[in-house]
DNA sequence: GCCAACGTTGGC
DNA sequence: GCCAACGTTGGC
């Protein structure tokens, strides 16, 4: 899961009450579908810092709730407000994520590109802008190892 | 700050 | 249903 650290970083997640945060504001159907259909409580998450120097994997989190409607879609004051999301038939769905750890070694995007295990990884593919993508067990382990965890 | 890539919108 | 226009993402 990608996040811009200026907006919400792995440190912000660590410092949250219960170290848990609803992953709100996702407004892309594919990313929503991953949260709604694929994620299960306890699934491990690579926390990726985007739009920063350098971008890369900063830490580990895990899925901490069932999927439920994103309340910011109904909040007129939220920058994520979506008038087309009807509370009776919510368009946007989120899960909560819980802090697990900050990697001892930050794994930069440049390093990831050099790792043979990660050549198929979605975030490395050209032009990929999806903020949530599936990660294979092989990829996950390779990141953990490179990250010193 | 630039800009390529991509998703969404809306006129037709 | 097509596609031009537009807005956003995110590496650089």
C-alpha cells in the first residue's frame, strides 16, 4: 500500500492510537476491489512511501478490519467527499491497517529494481499508479530480507 | 517543477 | 460506444 509520507507515513501509523488507521480516501476501483475482495484480517502489508526521496518500502503493517464503507465519501467537509457515493449503496470501501514494524533498512525503489525476486512486482512495472497492489509471498520475503527484518 | 502514464468524464 | 479533454499520480 502506497502513501505519501508527507501526508501519512509509517511513523504516523506507529503513533496512532491502537497503531491502527482506516485506509480512507482510495478513489480507484481496482484499489478498492483489492481491499473489498482480496484482503483478509491478518494479511501482511508492505508500506510504501511514494512521492518522496527516495521512494521505497518503509515498514510492515497488517489488515486489521473487515472491509466497510469509507466514511469520508459521505463527509461534505472531507477532501475525499464523493457526492455519488450513496450511504445506502456505498461506492468506496476501506479496511483498517495496523502498524507492525519499521524496517531496520529502508528498501528503496532503486534497490528493489535490482532484486531478481521482484522483477514481476506490480509497483515496479512502468506507469503503474495503483496505490494498492497484490504482493506474492516470494516478493514479501525478499523485501523482509533486504529490509533486515 | 516537469511530464509520461493513466483513469475518468462527458459530448456526440 | 468512442474519444478528446482533463485531472491525478508519482518518478525523476
